C-alpha cells in the first residue's frame, strides 16, 4: 500500500502538485493558511485538516510548499507545526525554495525527533506543477530519496538526488544564477541589435540555434520583442531567490558580480511598481539606462 501524504501550502505551485498526487491515487490530507484554497482539493477527494500538526499526525510523508524561509520554519517548527504531530519515521519533503543553511539546521533538529527530511525544490513554474512535469532537485539521505520516488514521479519528470541536506536548495540557486545572468545577456544582445537597426525577429532566428542558444533566448526573447510581460516567474519571486543566492554566496565568501548586478537592476524595476511582471522584464532596466526601447 502506498504511503499517505499530507500537503501544506496550496498556492500557485502547491495546488497543481497536490492535484497530481490525488490523480496518482495517493490518500491526501491538506492544510492551507487561507482555508478557502483547500476547497478545490477537498472537492477532488482530499481531506482538509486544521493545522500542519494535524496533517502530520495522519500522514507518512508530509510535503511543504510555502513562500520563503521563515514560512517553512513556521509550518514545520511553529506552535502548531509539523514537528508537533509527525510520528518518528515520518518524512518531511520541503519543496519550497529557501535557504540551504536553514534547511540543514531544520533537518538536524527533526532528526533529533526521529523525523526524516528531504529538500526538494522545483523548477518548471505553475505550468510544470499543473502538468506534473517539474524538475525536482533533491538533497538528503539516499534511502529517503528512494522512499520518496513514487511521490516525486507523480509531480515531476527530471528527478535528481544531488547530495546531502541543503544541496537540493543550493542546486536550485545555481539554476537561478544561470537563469538571470542568461536573461541579462539576452537583454543586452537585443538592445545592441536594436541600436544597430537590425530586424529583431531575424536576429533571434539567426542566433537561437547556435552556440548562444538557450531556453531563455528561445522562449523569453520573442516575448521581449512582442513586449509581452506576462510572468512565467515574477520579478518579486526572482528577487527572493537572488537574495537567497547572495546570502549563501556571502556565507561561502565568494563574489557573484553578475548576479549582484541583476539583483540591483530588478530592484529599480520593483521601485517602479513592476514586481509582478515576468523576470524577462529585466530588459526594461537596460532600456531605462540606454534610452532605447527594444521593439521591431
Ligand atoms: P504562492 O502562490 O504565493 O503561494 C504561497 C503559499 O504559501 C500559499 O499557500 C500561502 O498561504 C503559503 N504561505 C506563505 N507564508 C505562509 C506562512 N507563514 N504560513 C503558512 N502558509 C504560508 O507561491 P508559489 O508560487 O506557489 O511558490 C511556492 C514556493 O515554490 C516558493 O518557495 C517559490 O519560490 C517556489 N517556486 C515557485 C515557482 C513559480 O513559478 N511560482 C517556480 C518554482 C519554485 P496563503 O494561501 O494563506 O497565502
């Protein structure tokens, strides 16, 4: 018989992931701070609980997918947190994107109570969450990763075990460095093309398949040219992740020059009230510096 699952945090990501667990046949209990968000899951067959501790008391595996480090700490370690309901041997899988260091500290505290933990942040956005095609980067003990595999398979496609506690979070932050620095390059390239009087569509077609090709260039480049700022991932969430990157880099004592620059450029956009636009709106900061608009 498959393990019973508890799911905490039914936001943009969590609701799709929870639906996919139900579709895969898992018995599911849910909790969300804003109770109304549990209704669609209950209608689909889940049971609603009154607190994270309550969810944990009835589940073998407890998944958390909430916003930021203090939020994960609240639902796991807080007054009515998972730690107060989970049985020894239970497994907590945190699928939020949070601090690697805080993750290691939580895993250690939970281990003292005989509770296992994996960090398993995701990429693939709300679309990947809904379709069950997320990339899942996992840190923690290998036997717990094997235990979680059927659960992961209901939610994702590229499922990797990358190392010990916190390493899943660190890999997720590597992903974020690559995404934003690539987006900076896409923006600079398009600005240069515009200043040179080029046809931007033809420019993208010419360079997308060569050595400069990337997912950001192929998917976000055309969106920039069409001036379509709808978010796959918002500037505000991107900034949260870059703050986590820069905090971790500071703890490790390494300089991240391009990532720091992008963080400051996004800050100028947040100050202009653009935090809910897609992360490719980074080009607006470059446009502001150059006085040129990227359009065909
Ligand atoms: P979201 O739509 O804003 O949902 C956040 C969820 O966390 C909500 O269920 C919210 O409850 C809950 N929450 C926040 N603070 C809480 C607290 N202190 N106590 C209890 N519950 C709390 O965010 P999301 O897009 O689903 O993102 C969730 C996580 O996935 C984040 O770490 C994010 O970085 C990561 N992620 C997101 C994406 C994406 O494309 N959106 C992609 C990859 C990874 P309420 O309903 O009560 O507000």
